[in-house]
C-alpha cells in the first residue's frame, strides 16, 4: 500500500514538473529578437502533431513518433532550453540521465516507459526516430516563418539550418511549401 502511494506521488510529481514546460520559454528565439517566444510545451505540442503527420506520409508509426516528439524536450524542466551558442560553453547532463532522475520516484512502468522513449529518440536510428527529429526541425522552421511574418527579420539562420537538417522527403516538401505560404493562407481554402 505504501509503495503504491509513493509511486503515485512520484508519478504525480513528474506530471506537475512537466507543467513547467508551459511556462518556460524557448530561449533561442530571444537571440533573434523575439520578445515573447513560444513555450517549450507549445513547441512540443506542434512537434508531436508534425511528427504524426510526417510519419503518416513516410509510412512510419504515427503514434510512436508522436510519443517521442512529446517527450523530446521534457528534460528542459531541469536544464532549461540551452541555445546552440550556449552549448559551446556548457556540458549538460545527457537527456537520458535527466529523464532517469525525473522519473526515479514514478511508478515503475512509467519510469521504464518514459526512459525507453527518450533513449530511442536520443540514440535510435529507426525511421520513427528520423521522422521525430525531422518533426523537431520542421517545427522550428515553421515557427521561424511565423516570427518573420510578425516582424522579426533575423530568423533566416533558423530557417536555413532547420531546412538543411531535414532528412525525409516529406519533411523537405512540407518545409518548401511552408516557406512559400503565409501563416494564414490555410484560411483561404475555407473562405472562398
């Protein structure tokens, strides 16, 4: 009985910790001059959707990809969102190590399940892993396009590096399409 109560508390604590992702901002955008950048949770939500869509297009498992995408930045509750320039000067613990600490008091099935998802995202080479990484980069590109429309003119580097990182044909095609559209062009289909 005490073990069940403790693992429930540990799991609930993990869920409460992840709530921080709704408040924590993606800090790399501050370098580009974005005054109020998206939160880590907002980024992860769209990465999950993009991942599922890309998986459908590429013939991968959409549920598996979406799951990896949802957990890919959860470690940032502990280490923050370190911009690429900051990584030159800091040695953060691996995402696997941070995740192990985060779920150490959680229900054993939760702990092993979350660790397995993060381990695969960080070290796997399956089509699902490739698609999940593409989803992360494609979301960054799409967000940069939106920030550029809002007047932040120095996001081209984010667009260029994200585009160059894409591995799948589907992600490349979606990136090219997104670059040729406005962020509200989707409405025109329904307003005619």
